[in-house]
């Protein structure tokens, strides 16, 4: 658990530093970020996508959300979304929050949907794996 908190703190520092120019210096293009300001409506789509995977879909809670964009070769834009998710267990209590990564995209009709790529289990290794994936796609 301590390792997970440390990894989350390091991730937060890297994201703040890279978006403020602290990593590469002001005026440098090497630190240009793809950070995306996710809307409340998009967060609801993320919650809906995550809820489908929970024991109690109505209990989904998300926190620590951050997002970044990537343009694919065919010009389609994907919004990578990372954060923490929590839901009720079969016993009725809430499980501990855990990290997730997924993508907001548009289908052929233009409808936006969220595809979950990974939800970490409670192990430090899984938590760090998801955070590292987030760092790779959200710069």
C-alpha cells in the first residue's frame, strides 16, 4: 500500500512538472503535453464503462481522473483516461480504490464510448503497472 501511494505521488509530480514546463524548461517543445481537460459528461461515460465490470454497477465511484489525447494514423482521436475506481463488494461494503486505464473514443456513428483496458487488482505490482501505462500514453 505504501508503494502504491509513492507511485501515485511520483506520477502526480511528473504530470504537474511536464505540464508546467518544469521538466524541460519554459519555451521548450520537448515537454509539450497531451493533457486533456475531461468534461463532466465524459466522466459519466467513463463511469458507465467501468460500472459494467463491477458487481454492483450502481455503486461506481471514480476519483483522481486525468486524461490525454492521441491522434491515430487515420486521424481519429483517442482520449486516454486514467484514475481510480471503487465499487461495492458482494458483501455490500466498498472495496478499496484501485487504478484503471481506458480510452474514450467514437464509434462509426459518432457516439462516444469508454473502453476499459485494465483495472488493477490490489497488489502493488498491478497498481504500478497501470500507473506506468498511464505515463506512457499521457505525457
